[in-house]
């Protein structure tokens, strides 16, 4: 919960929509794309999910770690070291308890 709340606050501070994926299909249709298909797929996180869960931590954890600068700028961490320790705890929690992150997969075709 803490990482989700922190990420939302960072998006808000940057004027970005945290839930843009929810609106992506409509945005693509409005922009003229056709054959828009949307799926919500689970991204397993942690060792309880096996190899897929380990890979999920690498993907999502890596993406969040890359947001370190934005997290510091938005006041969610005071230093890179503090944020890295926080992410270590998040990833440890995922590894022990497992988790699942809902991913929006949207495909569309731009007409010729």
C-alpha cells in the first residue's frame, strides 16, 4: 500500500494521471485508432508465484527503482539510499507474501 500511495502522490505532484491505463482505450479511439482491444492481466509478484513472480519483481521493482529521482523530488524520500532501503523492504514483502499487480494491455491499429 505504501508504494502505491507514494506513486500516486508523485504522479499528482507532476500533474500526471496515475490511472491513465484505465482511460487509454478511449483515448486511442478518440485519436482515431481502430480495432482497440483491452485486457487486464495479472502481473504476479514474489516467490510464491514461482519464476513468473520473481520476474514480476524484476520488472515492476526495477521500474519503481528507476523512479527514485521523481520520488525524491516529490518528497517521498529524502535520498537515494532511503528510497533503495524502502524498495528493498517492498520487494522482500512481495517475496514473502506474494502479490499481484493488474496490468492493462491495450492494442490498437492506426488506420492508413
